[in-house]
C-alpha cells in the first residue's frame, strides 16, 4: 500500500519544510494537486512549487493535473521534477496524445476520473497507464466529505485489472481518512491520497504508519474473500 500525503493540505508558507516532513514520515509518494481555475474552480500551484519541493522529497512526486490545457504544462512539470503525471479522462479526444506525451517524457502515466463520469470512460486507456486515479470528491477544494457512490468504481477498475492481467495502481483521492481508506482498500485501491487526515494530525509519521497498517490489513483481508 502506498500513502501519498497531499501538499494541498500543508502549510503553504513552508513547502520545503512540509515536503521534508512528508519524507521523514516514510510516505512513499507526495501528491501535488495542480488546479488552473478553469477545469476546477480553484487555483493551487505550478511547476515552481514542484521544483522547490524536489530537493526535500527523494521519492515519488505524484502530480495530478486538474487543468483544461495540460498539453502546455507537461514539459514544465516534467522538467521541474515530477515522477508521475496524471490527466483527466474528461478531456476526451485530448487524452490519447496526452498519455503518449507523458510517456515520451519518461514519466509514469496516470488517468483520473471525476465522480459524475462513468467509469467505463477509462477502460480504453487501461493498457496505456500506470495509474488510475478515482476521485472520491468533486475536485477543486480539500476537506470535502467522501462520496460513497464512488466505491463501485474502485471495484470495477480492480476487476478489469485482474481480468486484463494489467498492473496499474488504483489511487483514490478525496475525503480519505482511516475509515474511508479502509473501505477503498477493501474495494481494491492500493494508493491513498490524504490531506487533512494526515497533515491535521499531531504526528504525520504516526498518521502515515497507521493508514498504511490499516489499509494493508484491509487489502489482505479482501484478497482472501
């Protein structure tokens, strides 16, 4: 199980310090939500922030582009130090060339799906990606409640992974805390983006270890059923 604290929930005045804190916590990934104010109704940060935190986090920088024109951002984020770049299936005809572009930059490739979008929209791309990100809130702002209706999407993507013999990771993002992370792990998720549920705890290290322990146990139990 991979735990990916979301920088969106960190102290914006101390990005380098916060990235180093995530690194010390043992979290495998650091998740960066990139919002452009068009695709979603909020603005977060750009490639400069990725470049700033890169020296402070030696593991995977997981960049999620919630942007209407990701084609102009792929190279800047790759150059800034992103390891994995995820774009949205809702971009339609742009998706295939975007996935190939990310791969050509030598980065891991992800595809995300929003709560209102049918999960079947991602199926044509499954063999082309390393990661499927299932949004469990409507993207744009942190701290939203988990949408239970998204759990069957996780189950479906996990079923396809087994049926097709693929190895993409199943990531969830939105309202993820210890309780909802366990629910998602039972459904087949193996990568968990969490913001306030981790950064809001007195000890980030303890929170990361606890979420990893709980999701690992839930995933192992589900595999025995």
